C-alpha cells in the first residue's frame, strides 16, 4: 500500500481500498511457469469436536483472530503435531 498503517487493516477496510491504493510491487507476477507447476489441493475434511480451553487462551485467540480464531487454534495444534512427528 502506498501509505504505512499503524495497525493491521480489517478485511472490510482492505476490501474498501481502491486497487490503485494497493502497492503490489513486492508480489511477483504469476507467469506460465508458475501455472505449469501449480496443483489443486483440496482441503481435508475436518471433524467437529468440543474442546475445553482456559478462558485466557480463548480470549487470546479471539482477540488476535476475531473472525477465525477456531481455524487459527486448529493451525497451531496442527503445527504442534507436525513438529512432534518429525522428532
């Protein structure tokens, strides 16, 4: 973006910006070579569970990721599993 912001913008704020105000100079062009190697990855089906967590943990994730805190919690758990499977 042309100007620096003192905080991260919400999805709604980003969506309302005109394209001309978005600096894409650090985004590489997607040429034919990129698309030759691209592959479709379907998301895994997720299983719904009920999980009890401490109020401070829940408050942290909700504050950091108000519109996707459960997805972020799942990602953190997946990273933990991945790190411990390779050891």
